[in-house]
C-alpha cells in the first residue's frame, strides 16, 4: 500500500496517473461487458456526462435546498408508476440501487408484520432459490428469516413449494421479473394470488425488468403479467441504473398504497443536530445520478426506449440462436427478455474455459453455478459489436474444446467451488476474498 501522499501533485499529473490506473479496466464504452454496465448509445452517454457534471455536488439528502432534485424525483417516480401500471393512490421512493430498494420493501414487510404479530415476532419471507441475494442481505440486516423454496424445471418459482413454506410468521412472498440468473419471469399471478389468499404482502423484484419488460410487451412480445395489473402485488422494485440506462445510483421502489410506503420511512426527533427524517436507506447522497436519470428518460421517451428494447431483443435472439446452434452448448432456460445463461452438455467444452477464452479476447461474462454456466445481459449497445462477438465466441468455443477439462486457473477454481457440498466453506472463501482482495 502506498503511504498517504506527503505533497500534492498537479491536476495534470493526477489525471495522467488516474488514466494509468484505469488502463486495464473493462471497456464498457465499447460494450465489452455483459453485466455491470448497460451500454446504450454514445449520444446517451454524452448527455449523461453533461448533466451529471452539472449536479456533481448536489446533495439529495435535502430536496428542500435543491428543489430541482424534488422535481426530478417526482417525475421519475411518476413515470415509473405509470410504466408499472400502478393504481391511483400508489406511492414510490427513490433509492441508490436495487439492493436498497429490496431492503426497503423487506423493512416495510417487517413493520407491517410487527403491527400484527408484535415487536419481537420472528418474521419470515418466502423467496424462490433464484431470487437476488439482496433479499438474504435484507433479512440478515433486519433480523428476519428467509425461507428458500425450489424452482421448477423451467427455472420459474414453484408456487406449491411456496405455499408449503408459509407459516404463521410469514409476512412476504417474493417473485422476480425476471430473475437475474436465467432471465425468466416467475408466475407472479399465482404468487400474488397466494399472498392475497393468506392476507400477506407480495413483492415483485423487477430491478432488472422494470424498464425493459414494459417495452418488450409494447413491442408485441409475450410477457407474463408481473406489474400492478396483477392483483395482490403490493410492491415492485425497478432499477433505473440498469435498463433505464442511468449511471449507477438510482433505483425505485413503488408501493400499491401510501400507507405501505410510510412504513419505509424513518424519523428521529431527539437529536440536538435537528429533527431528522429519512425516506430510505442512505443519508447524504449525490443528486447527480437522479438528474442524469431524469435527463435520459426525457431524452429517450417511450419511443427511444422502444427502439432500444427492440435492438436488445434482436441481439439476444442472434446470440441465443448462435448458442443453440453450437454443438455441446445449450441455454439453461428460454429467456423472457434480454438476460440468459448458457452451459455445456456432457460432451461439450468446459463452460468456464469458454469464459476464460472469451475474456482473453476482451469479453466479460459472469460465471454462474448450479449449473456451471456463463451469464449475459444484452444491452442495446451490443448490437454494434454482435458480429465481432459472435466470431470470437466461435473461436473461444473451439479453443475451450481443444483444452479438455481445466486442472488449474480460474475455470478450475470456479468449478471446484460450485460443486463443494459444504456451502459454509464456500461462504468463508468469499469472506476471505472480501477481506483480502487480490491486488490489481
Ligand atoms: C441487480 C439486481 C438486484 C440488485 O440491485 P443492485 O442495483 O445491484 O443493488 C436485485 N434484483 C435483481 C433481479 C437484479 O438484477
């Protein structure tokens, strides 16, 4: 570790140093990533950068000092509610990301449950195995418990298993639209009907699909019902920093009614520093992602989002067809939108070696487990690089096939960890990694 700098440097030298440090980062501008960054178009990036810069020091903790931010928030929440077909009386909140949106929805369920079962009740939520780890983080932080239920062969939530998992203490059922791992939408109608029959809450995690599925549907594609048109759905999380194309730091959570949203808020009246109220998880936060998100929606409009959704869907079709046409590879599930994962068949190449071979060519796909697979989120920006990607993909598959089974390296490590039966050992490995990340 370098010591604290004793003297300053010129801005010019600092910028040169920063550029050097960043020189090996993944090339998101040219859509080399299939996760993490949702590349739209260069004109959208230029607008984002201009508006972001204008709001860099704005603090969204106080929308009183910065009425512009109140306006942006109000519009973003209203636009989100409209896209999700929220009924009159619905109310939403801005957060810094999907994890915070989910944390808030689970907190609302906890307060709701405490009002029914008492302050000290052990409250539970039922989550399909494919639901995002943010639900597990939320119960971990909130002192609740998550009961995990299996998914069906088509990777959608098994609602019978969810029914069996409900107890006296269950406050919330969760469904994803779509789930991150396979890009399939859970049977939200059945999950919400079950929640309503039991008189409990139902959260739809549309962090990924909230700004893609509405447009995919309007383009005429079959989209399973997932939004507030489904009776019994009580809250929905939707990330603007994914398929809304905003820079990281903006997400939304919308509730069917204001009374539910109120359970999300926090107030502390006894602080000498003043009366303190906080609508969500963060304290001070940048107004820049909010302002940029507003500008992007204003710039693209429904028309712009439809065009991008069509492009991303078409690119998804090209990629998934190429995978299905490759002997030894298969899609894990048929995706409902622009997110999918693929694996190898028994006589196919090692899938993690395919990942390594793609990485060598500058393409970054996430590794998945159960089964070992590679994961891709397709953004509109991938349309431009699709031909190059598909050529590299064919080469990468051949290269992996020629290598046989990995004995060392990242591919071997992923394979071994994915298959270790003791998940506690694997969790410790993850904690060690966080404690001591490999130096760059
Ligand atoms: C990304 C994602 C989340 C978590 O959101 P962050 O913005 O990473 O905190 C939750 N659920 C799903 C389905 C997601 O794709």
